[in-house]
C-alpha cells in the first residue's frame, strides 16, 4: 500500500519542490478534508519519514495539532535513544492537540524519552521573563533550541484562532492583516509575511531556521492558502507531507 500511496504522485511532488524551493515533498492520495483514510495516510507517511531520519541521541521538537498527533501513533520502536520535546507551551488547545501529549505518545511508540513544558499559553511580559529563568523550563528550552529535527503542522489562520479561543482584538487584527495561515504560533499573510506572533514560551522562528531537518505535515483543501503562504518563505531544508488536493492547487499557486 505504501507504494500505491504516492508512486504516481511523486512526479507532482518533485515538480512542487522545484517550484517552491523546499527540499522534499511527499504527497498522499486524496483530500484530508474529505477522507479519513487520507488523514491517516498523512500521519503514516510523516511518521515514516521522521523515522527514516532518526539516529542515536537525536532530539526532536514537535508542535501541537491533529496532524502531528496522527503521526505519533504511526511511529515504530527504534533501538537507540531519541528525545522528544514539545516545541511550545500550551496554546489554548484541547489536551489531545497539545504538544506535551503528542511527544509523550511519540516517546511511547519509539521507546524514546520525552520532556514536558508546562507553561500557560499566553503570558504577560513580566511572567514570561520570570518563567524562562526557571531552571526546569530553561532546560526544556535548551533542548528545543538544540533539537536536530522540528516537526510542525500548518493551520488555517481563522480556524486556528477560533480553536485556540484567541481574544477578539487579536482575531480582528488577524482579519485586518489578512492572515491566512499559522505555524508554531506565527500567523502569516498570503505572501508569507508574519503578521502576528503569539508570545508563548518555546520554539521561535530563528530556532526553526537553524534546524537540520524541518518536517511540516498539513493536508486538506481548506489549508491550501495557508500552505501556499507558508511555502513562500519556508526554509529550504523543509520537507512537506501533504495530500493530492493541496498539491494540485499548489501547482497553480506557484
Ligand atoms: O500550527 C498549526 C496547527 O497546529 C495545525 O493544526 O494539524 O490540527 O490542523 P492541525
């Protein structure tokens, strides 16, 4: 089934990686918004790809969301130590969408270790400064900064703002600035410019840019604009795992 999933889509994947300048694309059949099987396959393929990169003592940092959550159940045991770290504190998500929960599951599936980052979602400047000085938080932040691999989802901006119960002033600002997408707490417009950043503790854009491997997992036609926008400025070491519906639209967008 693995071969069937993207054999005929590999030409499409190659074409888009050339157009967008990212190092690799993996495309699964269908539309994740329409088909449960496509959603599952996104998780399977993203999990398989992550697994292929793992080496002894690697550190992997992971954001929250349903797409990264679906990867967690498709990882297999590895015969060496790997540590999974949540990339951000809670972002006001449901428990099952939180990075803390997902890294625990990834560690369980692979036989690896995990760290937890228990901090409130959005904190005042003062609280933020105090929290990052806490030794237990400091040590997780160091793990995030020194991670070899970052795994993240990409969300539709409006949907993410609602899901995270973002306050109405910020929702208004996102609308005014024409935010279309969101990844690791950064909202961006269709040109890929950052229009808003959630001040949470954890992975920052400058950390992402320095990673050796970046795995983005996102599919479903409702995310086309978000994914196209993200790819406008995506670091070249990004691998995107997406679906056929998105890939075909990306071809038109670039
Ligand atoms: O940052 C992006 C969102 O976390 C994506 O969430 O995978 O549930 O669509 P999702």
